[in-house]
C-alpha cells in the first residue's frame, strides 16, 4: 500500500516537473498601463510588477528601496521612455546592478520605440520649452493604436527571451487585439460625440487621446508642459474658453482642481477629472476598461 502510494507520488512529481522547471519571465514595468498590457501578452508565462500606481503623477515617482530589489531580479524592465521616468529611473537601475535590464541589455525595453512620437522638439532643446517632455510627448498609451503597438512589442521581446513560449505570446497578443477592437466598435457613438468639440486640457498628456478621438484642444492650463498656470496665463485661458465655447477642462486627479474650478466659475465650463492610467480610479483595472471609461466620460461631458 505504502509502496503503491510512493509510486503514485513519484508519477505525480514527474508529471508536474517539466512545467515547474520552466522559469517564468520576471517583468517589471514603470506604469500600470504597461503592466496590464504585459500581463495580457505574457499571461501565466510571466510574473509582473509595476513601480508607479495609476493615481500617481508618473513624472514624479519616489524611488523606494523595495523597487531596487524588484529590479535586481527582473528579466525585463519595460518603461514609457521619452524621459517620462527620467527623475527616478536612473537611481533605481543603478541601485539594481542588473546588467540584463540596463541600456544595451536584452531586457531593457523602451516602449516608446514602438510608437510615432508627437511634439518632438526640433533643433535645440532647452528648459524654456517646459520642465518636461524635452524628447517629445510621452503620454502615448492614451491612443488605443499605441496600446496595440505596445502589445506587439511585448510579444516580440518575450518571444526573443523565451522562444519556447512564443506561440502562447502570439495567441495572447491576438486575443488582446481582438478584445480591444471589439471594445472600440462599442465606443463609436462616443467618438462621434467627441469629434471636433473644443476642450481645455491641463497637461499635454491628452494630446494622443485627442489625436485618436478628434477632440479639439483649444488651450492648455499649463503654459508649458510641467509649468503650473500663472494668473496671466489663466486670464488667457478664460478668454479662449469664452471665445471657443470649450465644453470641459480635462485633467488628471493629481493636478490642482481648485485652479480649474476658478476657470469654471468664470466661464461655466465643466471640470472633468479623468484617470490617465489603469488604477487611476477605483474599478478601472485594465487598459481596455481605461480607454472605454475615459471615452464615455468625455463624451458625456461634451455632448
Ligand atoms: Zn507629461
């Protein structure tokens, strides 16, 4: 009896051994959006973690020591690039001392290499152009087409690093695109409501979103990217809102709502707080939901 049990046990161990021996790719991403898309493509073949939270300002993440430990063991470090993480990424990568994920390493994955960059400055770049975005606008994940490009980038890099699971990555990626395409069909009425409507955006983070849905950004609350609005700039914004009949001020939860309320009080414009990332508001737990939610909220505000 005992012998029979031992044999069964052995058979069980042999059956699970090949699976257990396969190491999953350890993926760390800078943002929740990259995290979600990595999970969509990687499925159970990867483990994933993210550094920033969806409700945090991605330009300013605190480089906590626990992040260094995560990066020390990572196979892939995926980040938005275009200097979005410039304030904290070098510190973490230096601390991690992991050649796999340093520039030139096989696991160093700059997602901006997959997309068409907006607002890339021509000629000499200096801080007079703003405090951030000196390499171009990094908020590209807010265009679903770029969501697809990021997914394809993950598929190709995961397949290079883990060729045994290439077929799984390919089918996961196709399934993600199919779900995104289906969701996109569902928000066509929202797109029709948004197209051409004048709006004000706080930061240039909504440029790719506008490029996709056709909303017409007539002014930014920030005079330059990363520079808070001055009284004279606010005066200009108020004049522009009055002239254009702009419908909403679109802004992230981490900017100063009181300032937007001031403009609203003078003009009657709506203040629309939209999450720029997965997890930015409760219940928005994946990329497709994020796109769906932001599109629906905006459409309702400008209809
Ligand atoms: Zn920005």
